[in-house]
């Protein structure tokens, strides 16, 4: 549910041709994440996301469809920078992330928190750089049409994680935890539009501490952030035309650090006009 400001372009030849067997696609974009006002006493640079994804959809028959995508997400200037003299300057205080949930490795940028005038509250910055490689695979089988069996697999790795850079930046030696993946199986109608249509799913998710930016992860699973693993199960049922009831259960535990388990149940009534 992210809608960044910025610019994006996409090209998908054959997307409107149902009988075409191979359909390539590519999307690229540049998005400003945080603009830093230039003024005396501030050395933090603007934060950006540059991203691209390319892939191919293959439909060997009317009963099977496969889609493979590979993406790269390059975050610029999101890692924190240590103030040279923490007790007197706040040159890099604005490098602290504006949006953060939980999980990513942090370090103290300025221990006197010049941004709010106190002597006790530290300013934290991200310890790692984030350059995310991502592979997505979807397989859709309709041998029992109109019912579908849909399997999906998503894998991500933070290719920008460098222990030496983090040690120089923060003084901390942090072991890399930079991988994440999610597998999901869905059975039923691909979209719920009519009464008595149904869909059920089960999935597993594993997301290490610095695999992705915790600010932009799903805020429902583990109540947001990274450093978690667990399963999800749920389903939907059509009550009337374009009206359906959906429920899901998500159970997660921490991957590393102190024990932290979260179970979430959601029940939604949806109507589409």
C-alpha cells in the first residue's frame, strides 16, 4: 500500500493481446523519499529511491500461466552519518529515518539530540545501506476452471550490506541478516465478484533484520518491520455481487534477539462499486 511521489515508466508489449504466449514487461522509476532543506549547520543529503523491474509472462495454454520478475531497488543517502562532534553539532541529525517501524540495525548519530534540545534522547540512524535485489515467481493453474491453483514465491536480498562500512560508520560489528522470502499457495477464484465464490490461502514468510527497509514492510504481519518469521492462513467468501467477507490469521516470531511473538486476526467486509 505504498504510493511514492516521483516518476515511473513502464513498457509491456502484447499486454492487451490475450492469445499472445510471451509477454515481456519492464518498469522503472525515480522517487524522492525525503527532501532536506539546505541551510547552515545541515549536511544531510536528500534521500531517493531508484528502482527497476523486468520480467516475462508465459502462457503455454489457456489453463496455465507463469510470470517471472527480477527487480532492483537502490536507496540513496538513507544510511546514517555520525556527527563529528556530537555534543556541539547536529550536522547529520536529519539523516535519521522519518518513517521507521522496527527491525533494522541502528546506531546513535548524535547522543545529545540537538533536534529537540534535550540531553537524554539519542538520535538514531540506519547502520546499513539498502540496495535490494528481488526475484518474484507466480504460477497460475486453471485445470479445474473456474477454480485456480496459484503458487507464488518472492525472494529479496540486501546487496548493499557491508560489514566494514557499518563498522566505520557506527563502531558496531553487526553480523549480516540480509535475506527474506515469502511463499504462498492460493486455491479458489482468483477474484471474488459473485455470490458464493470463494478463495483460501496459506503462506510462510521469513524476513531477516536488514533484508529490506523496515519502514516499507506490511504493517499487519508482525505489526510491521523486519526480523520475523511465521505463517499466514485465510480466505474470502462472496456474500453478494461485488461484496465479500475476508478473514486471515497471521502468527510470527522473532528471528534473532529477544523473544517477540505476535498473533494477528483480521476480519474484513469488502464492497466494490
